[in-house]
């Protein structure tokens, strides 16, 4: 009897200990739903993360949580003459961090497993790049939380909800709401300033040299260019009968640009990466087809900061919007200094004023009139 009693007591003790451990573990984790609709079990308190995919580390920086990273993808450690990523320019320490994989979401599970300390969560944008999120989670044993990127003009809900998911995971829910409110506030101000301008006072405009997975020439544009949308501009590349959501990117013919003959031309400075003998600026100066454009002949060509650089830099989109508004409607924007406004935006979004740094990288030509054929 005594032996049976002791065996039963031992079994109950082991079972009790197991249940206690299981309960304790359950108390330390919780389940969230990511932007792919996946249920992901994560630690209750997350302090160490990595960010995989274009723009993922940008989101973390917006939430003032960049100190949580334990490693970066290899694009962050490169040293290039040109860099138009405000989040990276404001955080030079990224260049000295350990690497967990290649850029555009091509993660290396072995490198992740070798990190010390280990990340508690992997955030991943563009789930179709590199490892499938479930496979990456299985290979590393680290929860993978999927986020989404989108255009600021037509997909703001995806952006904001991604920031909210990230904020929930890392304990930055209030900051996520602050960022969403700030962005909404800028867009509302731009619209309020321009929505009542009479149609006859709205000049036609075109932006060339838009980046798309690398630099392009003058024919590269966006029918749905967000800065033009936010200031209610007459974008010649966005026809009146366009769908509610115009194309994000398009290559148009030289003949079409000449036929449009926009009153104001903007150039995305990302085109400068093509060198001195290529790109939008070189084409405007040397292509005969463009010599007759009124904007070229009458010095109405202006520069904009690149924004599509390792996916969309939302702060630069807002900064470009204020500058475009200043050029298109100078009287309406007379009290706004676009360069000062840019640094106000960058300081809020990424923690530092970085306009001058970017301007220097692009030869001091940011937010300026471009002399085509001049000194």
C-alpha cells in the first residue's frame, strides 16, 4: 500500500510540475494575427527582432524601435555614393550590425540560428520574396510576422494596419497611432491647401526618372504619382478617364511626352545613379525630341527627392508633395519652406533631419530648378 501510494504521489508530482510549466509557458506567450491573416504565437514581451524584406526596418524605425534589432540584411551594410533611405541615413549604426541574409527578403536560416542574441520575432514584408513565412518559421524556430507595403495614395489602410500589428507585437501601439495620425495630417493639409484652386489655375505637370527596382530614364513615370495626387495636380500621365487607382509605374514614349508638352516638369533624382551620360537629365539636355518642350526651353524643370528606394520611403513622398505644391501653386504655399518641411517630416518619422545629407549625395540639386544645358 505504501509503495503504491508513493508511486501515485510521484506521478501526481510530475504531472503537476508539467502542468505548472505548461501554464507558465502559456502565460509568457500570446497569439496575434499578422497581415497575411496567419495566427502567430509570440512572446508576451518582445525585445529582440530582425526585419526581413524591403521597407521592414523602415517600419521599425518609424516606431522608434530600431534598437531592438540584432542583425540586418546585407543592403544595410553597403556603402554607396547614393542613398535616399532616410531611415538608414538617420541610423548609421545599421552598417556595423551582423548580417542575417541578403536584401529583398532572401534570408539565411543558418545565419539567423547563429545570431547571438537570438531574435524573438522575425518581421517580414513582401512575403513572396525568399522563404515562405511558414517555412522560415519552421527552419529557424522563430515566429515570423508578415507585414504589408502599399502605395500611400491608395493603400494607406495596409500601411497603417501593418504599423499597428508591429506596434502591438513590440509594445509600441501608441507610437503606431502617432505615425498614422501624422501622415494623415500632412495629406489633409496638402489637400486642404489645393482642393479649391480653380481648374484654369492648375498647371499641367509630368515627373520623369522614377525608380523601379533601380534607376530609370525620363520615360519612367507614375500615372498615380502620390505627390501629384495629394496636391490635386494635373498629371498629364494620368488621363481624365483613368481608373480610380491609376498605375503605380509606366514607361511612356518620347512622342507622347512631346505631345503632352507639360507646363512643369519634375525629375526624380534617383535617375542620377545612371551616371553623367545617361538618365533623365542627360536625355533632357541631349535628346532632340525634348528640346522643344516648353518647360525645357523656359527653365521650368525641377528636382524631386527619390522615394522608391528599397521600396517606398513615405516621409520622402510627403516631402516631395510639399515641394511639388510650392512649384505648382507658389501663392498657396508661400508660407511653407519645403526643405524645412522635409526635415520636420524626417525628424518625426526617422528621428533626425536628413535632407541636407541626401541633397549632398545628389550634388546639391534637391528641391531646385534644374538648368538644362546651363552651368
